[in-house]
């Protein structure tokens, strides 16, 4: 198969969810057939993404010049190892959350727009991973955010919808700042294509305007990732969502921001921005501690888990601030671990709500005796989140701490250890309140649907255990992705060499 034809797979990761969503909208009501169709689409996307992980490691990035336009005159899509990993994670998480939703409710009870909006959201997320242009990244964010706004309020009441206002307001402000940042970047470089920016940014090393641009990009993508002090919208809005949608948001949306920070500061911007890297590191330290303190203070399962998203984002961003191939390897490994673990924990929270009628820890209890498999899912994922060996979270934190100690960042590593201990404390709080305590406020409703929902969580636990016990293989893939991400000349060569491909009848 020719490289030109293979490059089209980069576009399929974006177009398949869009086409599938539009086809679903043709049917006014959810049916079992539509659910089967969605499952098939998500399974196919997962298979395609996993194939690309293997393929790009062996042969290099897939580069698609949309419409045959030469770089930088048209849209370019690039799938390297990091992008392929993220595509695999987004497809797997979407598939798991969709199956959980099928187990939770019958087709007749499902909102007719939930699945189409999920697929539109997935297309925006995937476009964020594969785009090779700053403005098209803005477009991807808008597709993603419009879908997320709709999903956030789709199944909420009037009072709950008001709590989504911070999410809407801050992300609209972030979009405005992003667009202004794109204009500023164009004024500096004369282009928004990543490959062209790389060469032109190197000529501006030492120019204060480049530092200002880097800080603006950190502001924009830090807001998307939920770093301190820009995280306020996250723990307020995520608990509003139905459990499967909350799990997908928890697993993927903030990781888009982290991915873009890896891409921008690893590939696009020059490595000489030491002051910005230091700022990233200290922002991460505050994010870890403030987020986990918020979790300790809460009394509801989904709210505690939402604050933990903020705290755990701090670990990933800290690795970016440490800025080395090993640190980037740790960040990528931690992203892989966290997406699976955090999504599974939110799915557990959904079962707690179904069984107890609430996730308020003052009203829950008795689940360990009634649902030991659910308790097993929670214990394994909670201990992984806290970083206990030999689970996946331990290896990610170990690598980050090791690199921090190597660089002499004693305070930041101390903050990460404090955050880990407090994470364990808040996980024990959920365990004691929801599982270990004897009697809930009302009789448990752990029915056959709850058991099927638990089965999806067990599937995600299995993947998490594979990551932890097979850490050496996962680290190997993450190391390849990290080295490739930091190989700025290699990225330029991959994108620009696509211009030499002849597209008969296409634009020069």
C-alpha cells in the first residue's frame, strides 16, 4: 500500500466519527441497531489507531496534505507515535464509556442526541491530536468544546445547567485568548503551520516576544488542561454529567490540553525557553497540591474524583516542565495510565450512585458485601491513582520523581509526594464511606444493570493491570514517542517531505 494512500488514515480518524454521528441523526430514536453501529464504529477506530501506533514506530509519521495543497498553504494532518497513542486512548475510552452507557440504560431511555454528540466530541478530540497547524487546532478545540457544552447540559435540569456556566464562560474566554494568540503567532512567524514555525522560532531565540507567546500558549492550553489557577470550572461541571459521559470527560478532555502542551513545548517551540519551563514546573506543583486539598475537603464521590483530575494533571505538567527525553517519557506513560484509571473510577462512581441513590458519602455504604467485584475495581484503580507499586500509577510517578531528583528539584518533588499521600487519604475516604461502612441511608439497588456496568469497569481494570505489570513494554513505546516528539528537525522533514509527493490533478 502506497504512503499516499496510508496517509489518508490520518483523516479517517476525524471523518469516521463525523459521518457516523450524521448517520445516527437520521434516526429520530435510539435503537439497538444504532447502538450496535456505534459500537462497530468505535471498535474500528480503536483498531485503526492501534495499527497506526505500530506502523508509525516502524516507518515514521503519516502526513496527509488535505486536498493536495503544499505545506503550508493547506491543512496538514500528522500522525506520529504520540498522536497515535492518544488516538488509541480516545477510541478505547469512548468505546468503554459507550458500553457502560448501554449497560446503564435501555435504548428507549437513552437520550437520542447522546451518542451523536459523543462522536462529534471524539472527532474534535482526534483532530486536536493530528492537526499540524495552530489555527486548525483552534478549530478542533471549538468542535470539541461545542459538543462538550451540549453534552454537559443535555441531560441536566435547569438548576444543574446553571452550574455549567463557569465551564462555558472560562472556555469561551480561553477560545478568545487562543484566537488572539494565533494572530500574535502569525505576526511573529508569518505562518501557523507547526513545521514552518519550528524553523522560524529558532531565529527568535532570546526575543522577548517569543517568551510572551510561549506564556500565552501556556495560559490557553493550561486552561484546557485545568492547571492552577485555571481549574475552577472542572470540579463544578463534571459531576453534572451522567456517569459514562463524566468518565469520558475525566479521561480525555483535560488530556487534550496536556497533549498540546507536550506538542507545543516539545516539538514546536525551541528548547531554550528555560524560564517558561520553570514556570510550567511551579504551576504544576501548585496544581498537584491545591487539587488534592480540594479533594480531601469534599464529601461526594464524583466531586472528589473531579478534584483529583486537577491534582493528577499536575504530575503530567511537572514532567513537561522538567523538559528532558526521560521526563517526556514519564509524562506520556502517566497520560496512558491516568486516562484508563480515572475513567474507570468515574464509572465506579456511577455504580455507587445507582446502588445508593446518591454519591454523598454520608448516605452511602455496604457495597463491599453487596458488590465485591465493584469494590475490587475501585481498590485497584484507587491504589494505582495514589501510586502504590506495582500498579501503573507507581511507575509513572516513580519516573517523574526520579527525573526531578536528578535535576535537583527538591521542593517540587516534595510537593508531589505530599499530593500522593493526600490522594491515598481521599481514596480511603471513599472506600470507608461507600464500601466499608455497614448501612447506607436507603436499601441498596445493585441490580443486573449495575452488575453489567461493573463488568465494563473490570475490563478497564484489566487494561490498567496490563499497563502496570507490562510497564517495560509501555515505557518503550512512550520513550519512542518522547524522542520523536522532541526531534524537531525530524518533524519538519516528515511534513515537508510530503510536498515532494505528486498528486495528479491536485494543487501544486
